[in-house]
């Protein structure tokens, strides 16, 4: 797909690191599947993946996690 940010690049499948914060919790998810613009580097996540990451972050915030790093394949 054409990048909606730079309007120049095309997105290709890859992996990225996503950092999410909720209240006092910060979660870092590594090796997250994504589409990445080959021109500007903008990252696009599928809706299902984004929803799973948000749910895991909310769960971590409820359990009192302050900082956590997870591999995406093991986190979902």
C-alpha cells in the first residue's frame, strides 16, 4: 500500500518495536509484525495486532507492572 504520511513510499512487511504507556505502566513489544514504509519508516499495524497490544498493556497496568519488555510472539 502507498504510505499515507509521506505519500511517496510503499509499505512492505517487516517487524518493529512498539512502546505503549498506560497510567504508570510502560510496555515494550519487540518483533511486532507490521507494514513499514520504505521511504519514511512510518509503521502500520493490523487492527488485530494493535488491539492485542493495547489489551496486554491495560492488563499490565492493572497488575502493577511499571516497565516490561516482551517479545511479541510470546506476549499474545
